[in-house]
C-alpha cells in the first residue's frame, strides 16, 4: 500500500478547491496527459473524469470515478487502468496550523493489479506516488501565492509624492 504525506503551504480549503476543480485533475494526478470532466458534477459521488494516458505512440483512454467524499476533508476515487484493473486513491486533508497536511493513500483495487499486488507492483506505485503530492503542493501553493499577492496600485492619474524634495 502506497501512503504518502505532504505538508502544503496553503489552507485546507485552498487544497480542496484544487481537488474539487475537475479541470485541474490533469495538473496534480500523475499519468494523464489530458483530462475532461465527463459525467456528473466533480467531485460529487459518481462523477467521472475521462483521461488519456500516452506511452509513446500508445494512447489509453480511461476514467476516474468519485466513490466517496467529505467536503473539504476527503476525496476517494477509483482510477481505471483498462485491463490492468483499478486503483483506489484517497486524498485526506488535515488542518495543520495555517497549512494543510495531505495524506495520499493509493493501492490496486480490482483486476490483475489487485490480485498480483506484491513488492514489485508496490515499487512501481511508489515511483508514481511520490510525484503526486509534490504536484498537488506546487499547484496549491502557486494558487495560494497568487491570492495573497496584493493587486498593484492603480497609478493612472495619480501623483507620487517624493518626501524631502518638496515635489510631487
């Protein structure tokens, strides 16, 4: 079972806002090269996101389905991988001061991946799994930083005062 945690320099609500935006799925999930919200309203239970995985010239179309959620705290999806089966991906958010502790738990669920789950399969999952919390952190922290930056002052038509010069 692949479990990773990451302290993200953003509030749990800011992290949830990213998870709840189906258009951002491809930005934080490792593997898909393109994704599109398909049915339902992401992240409501039963909602799906269609995604494409490219391996050289090979293109695989799959989907992820929301299986469980608790707004602002937990998102559990089942990611389908064609003949390889499915994986359960759970993303839990915990307040950690002004920041968010994210715990990602991923493991094979159905099909050959689930049946043949062993240390070799686990090693492959770990490689992919390390990148996902890092991508989520970069996305959330950059968005949080954008919201924290003050808008530049509107200088149109204003006069700057220069202390000590007597001039405006």
